[in-house]
């Protein structure tokens, strides 16, 4: 089999470990969509792993899909997870327990109105590295953020009291992995993720996490959940997360990759979005 890694960082621990499992019998090529030319005739891989989310990477993946190559996750599914407005609409329309989300054209507009009740969580509408994610408890904090992020389109979510821990659930094909990480909004932030057995999760949580994959048409994804008085609240969905330090994750990714390349697994693809996607 020929496997393509669409990433600028093929040494990422999950990708590197999966590559080590695959290379004894299969060819694995790393392609950085920022620089790599489209594969020529006869050069198309049997499957591609999309572990980058830039507009150029999504466009590159779409061209591969148009030529018939399977991509995990699809460009459309990956792009949908970039827009937090679309994410909330898709989740809530499907009946998932997703945090209520309002959209503002810019943080400056929100601050100028002066009609907010606190506390809230403000996030960049478009998810990307080093984007804005902050708890805001008063107008002073809002003004400070607006001075730096004034032109940023944002979403606003009511801060939901919780135990201060993010439940990190990662899915790779049929396998689910879990961990606990101190929320970046709880402070002080502790580094690292504590292991969590999936059979220790409350009843029904795994069903919700698997339902996320169906709704968002994802095969490799992460779900961030808060425990709110015993009930799960989804605050984020990520396409192809790092899944660092989880025993069995590289094996699960290698298995899913080969099943997709061999045609026994077909990547999920979403229905057309109703909210404009902006990469």
C-alpha cells in the first residue's frame, strides 16, 4: 500500500509511531501541502491522512478526493470543524449536548454594545493555532481583549460552572481513548493529561462521543466534554487531534489506515453545510 501523510510535521508522535508500524510492509510518504506539488499520473497514494488544517492543505486534500483518493478525515469534515459557529449549529441541530453559542462579527462590536452578562467564554470563530480562547468576568477584561483582538470574529458561550477538568475523548476508527486535563479556563493550568479509563466514564458518554463522529462525518477526532452535575456538555470537536500518550492509538491509526487503503473502510463525508464555511 502507498500512504500519504498530509502534514508539515511527520515527526508528530502519533504519526511517527503509526509510520513505524506501517513501513515494514508499506510505503509512507510525507507531503507538506504548503510546498508539495499535486501527485502526477500513477503517483496517487491508496489513502491520505490529513493532519493539518490550513486553507492550502484543505484545498490540496479536496483535489485528491476529486481524483478518487480517500482522505482521513475528508476536507469537508475537517473544514467544518474549523468554524465554531457551524460546529455549534451542526451539533445542536443533531440534538447533541453542545454549549449554547452566539456569534459576533468582531470582538470590538461586542465590547462596544456593553450589554453582556458575565461570566462568558469568548473564542475566535475560526479555530486555528494560537487563536483566542478566554474567560471574561467583567467589562475591564473584555476591553483588554478587544484592544488586542478587536477585528476578530468571535463566538460567545455562557460560562458553565463545572469541576474545572476537561474530559478529552479521542476516537480513531472503532477505538476510543480518554484523558483528563485541567481546563485552560480554570487556572492555574497544570500541564499534561491524566489517564482515564473509558469504562470509568458515566453511562451514555461513549454513545454521545460516537454520535459526534456520525454527525460530523469524522473518522479520527477529539471531543472535549465538561462534567456539569453529572451530565456531559460538549465544548469542542477537533478533526485529527494529536492523541498523545495513549497506548494503542498508533496501532488503531495504522489499522484504520490500512482498512481505508484496502477499501474495507470508507471515510465519512458530511452532508452539505448550511452555514458558510470560512477556512
